[in-house]
């Protein structure tokens, strides 16, 4: 809405007359909706000539917060404000909540007045008594924390005792009481509190993991993310405003009778749904969707459906259905019931017939190209206004297979001139002569997502329909259709999708990576598919902890660094993964002062805080005169900042002895180092700075255990490859390295699929599903280096 300069000045004066400060008044003018509402409120209240500031502030609050489903009661409320029966924001908040719940229904004056404390007088003495009670109850904390105590919490406790007390008076009396008790602020009161040092993580044996609750493991800051959602019984408010091009406005909401019928069926319980399409593998974004929908149901003791949105028979496979059920269970969620959109095909068809009969749908013959052109030009289809009886007949012929594929669709009669392109007569049904994986060959017409989703939500009595923000513009269509069919309206709320760095998560792009064999299948550990993460060695508990830490917000412009996910994984594995030693690129070292026949068994720590005498916290590492270290841990030239081995230099072998390099053996090319000679110090008299991991021959002439190790890095070089025109060119050529013959200590020969370890100085690893008794394969889950923690601590 454009306001002329002179008109804007008049409106500003009108707003200033009711006591608004100039900045608030200017902001109201800029917001067309608030400005229009505030002018109407001032007119209805009869204060065009002005009023006192306290009343004006309450009128502004009405203009910005009044529930649209109770507009008929607004003049009634305004009289209570003008007559000073409602005196403060707390009373007004309660009044608005009361009116929102009854909507357009008639109200009982006594119930209204009781709900917002009309006639209740709270004296200064009453407030002082409440302040004394709160101070006495918090005395120990007040004396300990003094002025650093959370005063807002104290004010809140007073308001619980005296809900109708004036908040300004409460603050004044509480502040005076604290001053009386504590005196003037000191320099210490002004100092910031010293942060406590982070406690060491508990020993693994002391840490108990409850598998039944692991899906909701607390994040680093454990707050309840589900407090933002209303209770089912509150679902009577206007969900959205749908503005039509003819100037009319639809404000969809449940009537009192419709909500009561719904609550009778559900018993007032929360019902949510997780509705994936069975046309691909789930990725970490779906983990967030599961956490939101299953998590809310679990937190409220409700129920969550696993519903397969299977309206496109050409893209769906049983492989994907089986995978989704497997992953949902692995993620720790138990569906209340598994359903399919196709279970409701008959009901959906019957409702489509009803939609035509009510004049809200028509059979159309435009081609996809024509539909696109007419939408761009905001033009009605030539068949939009055909007779209802004609659309009914044609739709029946479509159902019976009498119309060729592509020759007709059923479209919803919405608003082709709307500002919302999701109201441009969306397609409800299309013809596809394709058998359905779940419904068989009964149908040759299939409903669209836009038609199906909201209706099935209503048929399943979903209380909270939760989806990502890209569906926000579809909210108008969602509620329009349910209103047209007079069905129950679920509460819809959109949250930000999970955007992760250095990867792609669109199914189209993922499918291309898989089908063109640019990765090793849907469960390639480099992908952020849930199957890929599982194969990499990531637990469902770590994924859910990460999701909980990210939170449920509507901020859709943030890119989450993959380092943050790896930080959570690393924190978990640090506590759970036993330590061991593996050498990836072995360099042979012969200890010349140890006899070839000598063999020792040394104690190596499984856990870093292992105590002497606790045999279960150690494993045996053989030590002979032939050991192997990493090639990268030796160089010919030493330097001050280098802690590896060099000619004439001494380093410590972890859990063993110091060794000093005495000779370097080169290959035939005189450049390649093939072997080192060294002497070990059995007395351990030298304390070198450098500490190396190692693996020894278990007995003379016998090679150490050989294992295959797979190292993974980010799949894409750029943080956001999806933004690139040639995104495939951004693939990291070094995202996977296979080391076919690494050397390991003997106890790893018994490792089984799924076992997890920390390879000292190398990272955290998990046994891959391709392992055999003859050849153990390890995937690196994450490195030891925590770049996210360093970034946070800067």
C-alpha cells in the first residue's frame, strides 16, 4: 500500500495523539497492515481526538496482536480498555487469548472478565507481600549472586502470585527490596561471572546409554525445542489470511464444533506425521524432519504416523519403501502406524467429485506448455467455467480410462490472478496408465501432492502438520482446499530446512551422483544420506544430538558447516571408541640392539585415563626387533618444530621405549627410504618430546595384521556446490583414499562389522559391512582434529 506524503503526515498525527512515541508511530505507518488495523482500532474506540499514553499503548497492542477469527468482538474489548477495566498488558494478553479461543462464537461476559482479571484490585501492599515471599524463597541465591541474580526470574515469580499486578510497580518494589537487602552495587557486582572450566568427560564404563531414549539425546545446551507448538485444543485460531484478487479475504479456522469433533476422536492427543516420498534414500535433512514430527509426538505423549506419500507410481520402488522403514527404526523412532497416501485413493476420488459439485474444480484440456503460459500471464483456462455436470462426466471418463494420458487433468478453481502462484488453479488429478506399487492397477488417475497432502492430514486427524519453509507459499492452497470441503484444519508450521556445507541434498542431484557412478551407491560414506552416515560409522544418537543442537527455527538462510556435525560425532566417539594402533603407510624400523628372537608384550591403553591394575582397560601390544612407523613420521632433516624421527634423533614409541635412528637404508634409486636402523633405550632414561604410534611384527619374520583402511574427505570442494552451474566439476578428486594393506595390532583381527575404534593419532574408525574374516575393512568416521571446536573457541 502506497501512502501519499500528506496523508502519511495526517496518519502520523493521529498515532501521536494516542500517546505513541514517534518512532513506533513511524514504524506503524511503514507496515501497511499494522497501520490499517491501528486506524480501525482508533476509530472503533472513538479516540480520534486522542487519549492517555497507557490507553494508546494498549490500543497499539490490539492492532498488532488481535486474533483475526474474533473480529466481531473487537469493539467489545476496546470499551473495556477505554473504560480502564483493562489497565495493563498482562490483562490484555489474557483477554486476547480468551477471544482467540472462542473465535466468532458468542462469549459469556462473566467468563471473559474472570479470564483477564476485570475488577481485581491489587494494592501496593499485596505486591510488597508477594515480593517478600519471593525474596525469602530465593534468599540463599540472592545473597550468593547479589546483583548478578536473574531479576527477570524474580519478577516472574511475583507475577505468578499476583497475575494482575502492574509489572512496572512489581519491578520498582522488587528493585527497592534488593537494594535494601544488598546495599549499593560494588565493583564485584559489575564484574562478569568467571566461566567454570569444562569438566572432564566421564569414563566410558560410567556412561550409561539408554537406547530407548537415545533418539532424543540432549544437545550441548539442552532446551525443549517443542515448547513453541500449541496444544491440540488451541487449534481454533485463524491459520492464515488468503487474499483473493477480487478483494475478498478468507480466514480459515476450525469452528468450535469441528474442533470438538476432532478432539473427541483423538482424545486431545498430539498426532503428527513423517511423510516421505518413496522415490529415493533419506538424507540428513530427513533426520531433522523426523526429529521434529516424531520428537513432538514423543514429547507430548502423542502419536506419529509414518506415511508414504506415494502419489506418483512412476518414481516409487519397494527398495525405497524398505529403506525408509529401516532408517526410521534405526534413527530410534517408532511409528504409531505406517500408512500410504494410496490407502486413501477412494476417499480422495470421492472428495474430488464433491469438489466439482461445489463448483471448486473443473476438467481442463490445456497442455503443460499452455498451463505454464497461462499461469505466467495470469489468464483463466478456456475450460475453467465449463458446466459442473460436464466436468463430472469427463472426470468419470478419466477414471474409467476413456481419456488418453495427457489429454485432461482435474484442476482446482482457485484464483488465477492471485499474488500467490500456488493459487493458480493447481492440478488435482492427472492421467497415468501405470500400475501403482501399492494400489496395483485399480487406478489410472492419480492425485497430486497439492491435492492429497492436506486432505490426508485431515483424514488422519493430524494435529500438527510440520514441514520445511519452501512449503510456506502452499499454505494458502492447503487451507483453501480444506475449507472448500468443510474438513478439519490441522495446525501448519514451517521450519527451516537443514542446509549442510560441501554436499548436495536434492534427490535429483543425489540420484545423478548414484546413477552416473560418481559415488559408490546411496550408502557411500561421503554422502550425507542417512545410509551413508550409518556406513561411515556415525550413530543415530549422534545425528539426533546434532539436530537437536541446530534447533527448530524459521531462519532459512543459514548454512551449517559439516564440521559442526563432525564435532558432535567426535565428542560421542571420544567417549565410546577404544584406542588402538594402526600404521597406514608402514616404514620398517629394525632395532639393532634387540635380539631377533626377543618378543615382549607391552600394555597399551584402551582408554586414555586407564588406571594401573585395571586389566580390562589395557590390551597387549607385541614388541619385537622389527617395528613399523608411519612414513610421514620420518624425515632426513630435523627442525625445532618437528617431533618425528630423523637421523641421530630420539623419539618415544607410545606405551613402549625411546628409539634413536642410527642408519637410513635407501633403495636402488638411492632416494627411496626402504628401512631404518635404530636402537631402543630399555631403561627409558631419555624423555623425548616426540611420541609416535607403531606396530611390531608379532613374532620374528611374521607380518603384522593387514587391514584395509578407507579415508574420506568432503565430497565437494565448495561450501555450497548447489549454487554452481557446473556443480559436478566441483567434486573433490581426493574425497576417498583406499589403503589396501595397513598394519594393525593383533587385537584388531577380531573386529566385527560395526565396531568402532580410535586409531591413535589418525582418527575414529568403524568396521565396514564389506569386511570378511580374512580381510577387515575400516572406514574413517572423523579425524581427530576438531576444526569446529577451534572456530567456536576463538
